[in-house]
C-alpha cells in the first residue's frame, strides 16, 4: 500500500475525495492509466496499489513543468520554492513568469524539457495567490488580447510517446485588476506547505509562508542523502515532501499539449486494459466560463463525444467527470454522485456546486457495475 500523497498547491476542481471511487471502478492493478487533464493529479497520487504504466498530460505549461521538474530535480524545485511570503516578490515573479514565451514553446515541443526555477517560483506564488489568474498574462495586462493557452491554435507538435516508454486550469480572475493583487493572508495563503498533515490541532500562523504547516511526520522518514551544505532547510518537511513526490513520479510520463494526444491506441489499448480519467474543464453553461485559460469553449462536449465513442471498448475503463446535467450519457454508463470540497465558492457562501459533482463510468468499469448499489449511483 502506497503512502498517501498530495500536490503541494491548491487546485480548483481537484478529485481527491473521488479518488477511491475511481480506483474501485478501474481496479488498482490495471496495466495502464492515463489522465489527459492532470491538474493536481489527486487520483494518481491516491492510487492504492503499486503503480504500473502511467501517463499524464496538461495543456498548462507551468503545471506540466512543475510535475516534470519535480520528477527529475526535486531538490532544485524545493530550493526555488523555499521563500517567504512577499508581495513585491509575488508581483515581480509573476511578471517574469508570464514573459517566458520561449519556455512555453519548449515545454510543448520537447517532452523532456523542464525548468526547476520556473517550477519553484510557480508553486511558491500559486500558494499565495487569491483566486485565479496566476501566470495568466492576459490578466496581468488588461489591454493584452486573450491568449487562450498561447500556442493552442498553432501547436501541432506531438511528443513521441514510444520514446517516452508508452508503447504497443491555469485559472483566471473575473476582474482585470490582477496587478493590484495582494498575497492571501487568510487560511488559504499559508504557502506551499498548506496541505501537509499537521502536528497540532491548529494550522499555524496565517500567511507564515512555505513552512507554515509543520512537519510531514505521517510519512515514513527517508534518508535523502543530501549531504552537508545543502542549505538551512535541506532536511526539512518541504524538501522531504518534494522527494517523496519525485519518487512516486519516477516512472510517470508527463506530457504537455492537447488532451487527445495521450489517448491514441498506442498509448492506451495497445498496452493493455487502460483506466482513463477524463476531468476536463466543466462546461461554461454550468460554471464560470472564464475560469480556465487553457481551454476551448467546446472542450467539455468534445471530451464527452470521445468518451461515448470509445465507451464500449472492452480494454478501456473510462471515468468522465462533470456536474449533474452536464453530460447525457448512454444507459449502459453508471452515474455516481460525490461531494467535493467547497473551495473558494464555499468561502463566498456558495456550496451548491460541491453537491453537484458526478462521475460517469463506462460499461467495462467492472467495479462500478458490480458495486452499483454500493455507490448508490443510477445509470
């Protein structure tokens, strides 16, 4: 049994509370697992069995870079992320990050490229930022045109999945005054260690920065072999957390681009029985249409069409996420309700959406069909 892990940053739409449902439906021992909209990778990190072949993808270059960099250089990522909450630095680093156009292009065209400094600064800032808009250039400069994912329309690159071992929501604010944003000083802005297990009943000083949440003592102690002279925090909880995540991601392929590229036959059924978690940005008709930067207006419907077209494939176990009423699926699919964390909406008094969450499981998700009554879902 793997120790439970979580991403070191908050993420809108994370599926940590639904992970158990997904793995019961897929079976934790499936040979292949694919997640085209990786986000915080909450379901992958909660896998109860031993990892097999796993491929994740996200169109958000900063997000994909964080997972790539963490996989290959966790020490460096931790060093760049280890910085106090500082409003001036937050604005300066945000401006620098959004100007890295060459970085974004290299991320999409080179499946092995990553930048540890960008990864560390990105996660450091994301843990202080209020709401959405972090690393979204259009929101930093209100007069700039909406980029919709920068290279989205012209990106024809396809990483070679065979070379990578696969064979046979940047979010945005409703306001344009992002330049005036201040670091979150309430419970949601304690820095990158916010989600680490606590030693005490309290959560530490609000706004205390990257080490605010105490030691990660619920995980087994590891000898990291960092040696001396690695810095004052080299053996602290942040660095240990990064190394534990890196070890978990050691054989996970992290792609950056269009979601369909990791759903080809060579990346799925040719490997064997494949579990596919489809968690696209929800339809603009059922949530704030301006919430995500890297999406098209039709992505929810496009993903649904792919799921229906491939749902009867006996080698595919597909889970499609959405809100109640968003997807009209065939009667052979099983619909399972679950309740998400309220997040920013709950803090504003709106808890309705958290109870609208649904997952539709394809016919060959044997656990979903066998445990229909246990789940309490309806086809």
